[in-house]
């Protein structure tokens, strides 16, 4: 079932698309002129600014689009993670996996991936005259133990910023094992509904500045919708004809764009990002997916290294060479990712003890 729903090549292609979106977003949104995203909080002025840029397109349109939409690579990763957990633990393993070994195994997998990048980014920051120098013992411990997401002011204490994803994933692994693993799908639906309600009440009027919503969305509550969708897709999904995927892709694109202008609709946009991404991958011939599949194969290493290369190379774009900086950044990230993949070979892989 899971092979027909999402082949290995399609899964890698989705990862490739997701990491490219995240990488380019995390570069472009640091450029002062770029339209900023609604990721953790909602401000209707931001999509209105994007609409203005779309109506008066110039050479920076690509930057605006990536800055605003690129962060939606995260829901795609969460969807694939939920899908993969069901395929691995609910269909291929007869013996029940105990909660503590499951959590320890996935924590060590995340730590193995994160550690080298975290150290490298800290070194680059200390060498950079304007880099982040706030690595207190408490913050380092919180990042390595992956509970930093729940601390106050996550915007300014999680450095590099994209590493909030490690704490988010650990939370979702725990939620999966305790509340979803081999339980009825009604539990997944209930979790999605509760997490949606936990965000829906903090409208811009009820939460000026979005401080509460910001804290909430740094944690599993903000990621439960695409993650749960991956679980449900793995359990109940069906292959569809090409015309159906084409319709889903078009409808998803319309909903994503229109939903970006309304707070309550915006909360559901990640679901349509996922449906649109899956439908698009299904529509593209496998040979044409090859570049995305290739990026997907190194997506984990790219995620780890891209904040390091961004810290070094973004000065080029600050000085006016916007697209030259982006190209150099992508190439440098690929090269560094391959070096990190070689280094990972010398770090022992954790083993799951049932």
C-alpha cells in the first residue's frame, strides 16, 4: 500500500522540494527588501505586501515568493515523517515497540544529525563580528536535549533558528508513540482538532503581537496538522487517476494563496501545502523528478549545514549581488552537505532495542 501511495523516489522528491524551500526561505527572508512570512504568527499586512509585489513584478519577485512561502517545506517534512512512522512501526514490525526505547532511539538519531552542525555554527558565529554570541550553558543544554522550544522567547534563543525543528520532531515522536501508535485513527483526528483549537482562539485581536501563538507554534501543536495528515494518509490513502491529482494540485494552490489572507484559513494552509506537493509529485514523470530526488537524498545534511553557509555568504547579497549570493549559497551548501555526510559515517548510528 505505502509503495503505491508514495514510492521511495516520490518521497525523496518531496524531501528535495521541502529542503530547497526551507534553504532558500531562510536566506531570502533575511534580505531587508523581501516580503516576510507568516510562520509562527499572522499579520494580514504581509500577504497584502506580497500581492502588491505580484502585481508590480520586478527582478526580486523570486526572492519575495521564497521568503513568504519557502518555510512551508517544514509541513512537507512533517507529513513524510508521519507517513514513514506508520509504514515502519505499524506494518513492518510485529513486536510492540516500547515507549522509552522508541524515544531514546529517535532522540539519538536527531542528536547525531544535529551535533556537528550545531558546533560548526557556534564556531562560525564566534568568528563573525556580528554573529550570535549568546551560547550560555543553559541554552546549549536546552538545544542538545531538545527542550529549548518550550522556553520563553524562542525567536532569539534558538540559534541557528532552523534547529527549532529538532525539538519539534522529538515532541512529535513522543506524541506519536504515546497517543497515536497502533491506536484508532480517531485519536489522530482528535489531536488535530485540539491543536487547531489551541491556535484558533489566539486571533490577532485576542493576542496582539502574537506572543502566545508564537510560543505555541514553536511546538508540536503547530505541527500536528501535517504530521497527522501523514499518519492518516499512510493508513487510508488511495492512489488516484492523474486528472484527480491535477485537480488537487490546482485547488491546493488556490487555497494556499487565498488562505494566506485570513487567520482561520491560514491555520489550515499547511494541509493544502501537503496535498498540493503530493499531487504535483504524482503528476511529474519520475525521470523529471531526478533533480528533486537527488536533493532529497542529501536533505538531512542540507538542513544541518545551510544555516552555516548562510551566515558566511549572505553578505554578498547584502552588498547588492542578490542572485549571485543565492547561487553561491546553494552550491556551497551542497558541497558542505556532502562533507557532513562523509563525517556522519564516523558517528555510530543508534540502535532501536525493542
